[in-house]
C-alpha cells in the first residue's frame, strides 16, 4: 500500500469528518444571528451527529454492497450540495436540514477507513488504520480552528461554502486516485441492513466496543460543544479566533493515533483501553478544578482527545478482525453506536451548561468514562470467533 495513498486517505477522512464540527465554535455567533437560546443553538451539533448516525446505519453498509470508489464519489457530491445550502441558509430550520444531510453523507470517512484496512497486510493493519485515523482525528480537531479563523475574517457562511468547494475537489481527487474495490457481497440492500444488525448479535465484542466508545465520545462531545461558551464568557472573553486557537491545543492529541495502532498490533487492546478510561476521567477533573485556568483546561483537552482517539483506534482494530468480508457493516454498527453517544453528549452537555454551568459539564463528562471503566471491569479475556474464514479477534 503506497505511502501517498495512505496520506490521501488520511487527508480525505479529516476533510470529510470536519464537516461535523465546523459549527461548534460558531454556536455563540449563530445563537445571536438567529436569536436562539443556548440549548437551541447546541441542537445544530446534535442534529448533525444524528445525521451521521443515520448515514452510518443506512449508507456505510453499502460499502460492502457497491463498488466503493463510485459510492464515495456520489456521497461527496451530495455533501457538496448540502454544505452549499447551509452556506446560504436564510433561517435556522434551513440550516438544520442542510446540516442533517451533510452529516449523513459525511460518512465517507467511515467507508475509507475500512477501505484502507482491507488494503493493508494483516501484520501492520493496526498501524495503517492508525495513520488514516490520525488524519481523521486531526480533521475533527483542526476543524474548529479553521472554522473560527474563516468566520472571523469572512463570516460564518464562508465556512460552509468553503467546505462545499473542498468536498467537490475531494470527490474528483478520490475518483482519480482510488483503486477499484469490488463489492464483497451481492445480497439485496434490505438484507445488507439486516445482516448489519445480525453482526451485532453474532459478535458481542462489537457491541461492547461500541458502548465503550459511546461513553468516550459522549464525554468528548459534551466538552467541545460547550467549551466555546466558557471561552467567550466572562471568565476569558475570547474572540472566535481565540476559541479556534484553543482548539489547536486539542489537536496535539492526534499524535497518539499511530502509537495506539502499534499497541493494538502488539495485543495490548484490553489494558490500554482501561488506562484510556482513567485518563479521560482525570481530564475532566482537571477541567473542573481549573475552570478559570486556561492552562489546566488546555491540558484537559489534550488528555481527553488522546484518550478518546486511543479507544477509537483500539476498537476499530478489534472489530476489523471479526469478519474481513463485512468490514463496512461492522464499522457501520460500531460508529453508529458511539455517535449516538456523541449526539446525546452534545445535547446533555448543552443542557448541563445551561442549567448549572461548566461544573455540571465536567461532572457529566467525568461520569461517562467512569461508567465505561466499570463496564470494562466486567470484561473477560475471551476468544471471540466469527463465522467467516477471516473472522477471529480477541478481546484482550
């Protein structure tokens, strides 16, 4: 697998998943433009993530059913149109609908990750997935900085319109660069969807890893959905650019991705998962005690992002070993499960901040990885068997 293709897949994943997060540092501005409450403005993030869950459930499984290069191109064209509509939205409901569609079709990233996994040799699959995921995770974190800077210079509409242009260019680049990868199944679409649900029943480790990540991503979403209110509030008085620059601090957490892939290849999935839960809880403790100290909040952001990225890569490495012929569907079930957690984290985070401020958000955020850790304690060192020729994975 050539290095340039790994790099292209990493960039493509980062650019597409960034569409889910451009609005986060803009919530204060959008709240004022459309005359909304804090909770209502936070609903934009929630609905975007709901769209992503819908896409994971109904679009990503098509990666096993149709030729992937063509599927990626079609989805990116739809994303381009949705983002253009968001950029010219004249009302908040119009913006919500566009965000829902853009969120659903931005699942391209989750078609490309199993695409990379299928091209990688077994012995270095974790490292390849880690490199691609580092691009995806960097896109998540840098999206806030880019959004803040562009919005401050040219207005929030240009954020969405600019992303629409990028998606159009990306569609062309991937169409030209990706190798053809034929479908791994020819069963009807309805049966593909049913088989996705069946995989969750067949492989208990799939559901377990999905719930782990739902808790972690819920905490992650609660933090990043509300931090812009903290930084622009009376304690710090940051501008939009200041919020965006703060997001660069969190981007440092993406450096953990290649290491997480190596840990997965070495069979350290279970112990490192437990450590990541503890680190995430400690991050929220730091954020709570240091709510008036930007250094402590910044350190909390780095630790949280490192922990969330680590469990994500460990989880994907685990599920990709379950069935080589159903990686898109496995990824669909996994990502949909934890993005439900992310959507709930955004919504409950906004509600907590509205009700009791940053302290309530940090308590909510700390509780989620603690619950995941308690669930992790019930895990046993078990050999999970899938029914396919490639299907064997371990819950270490």
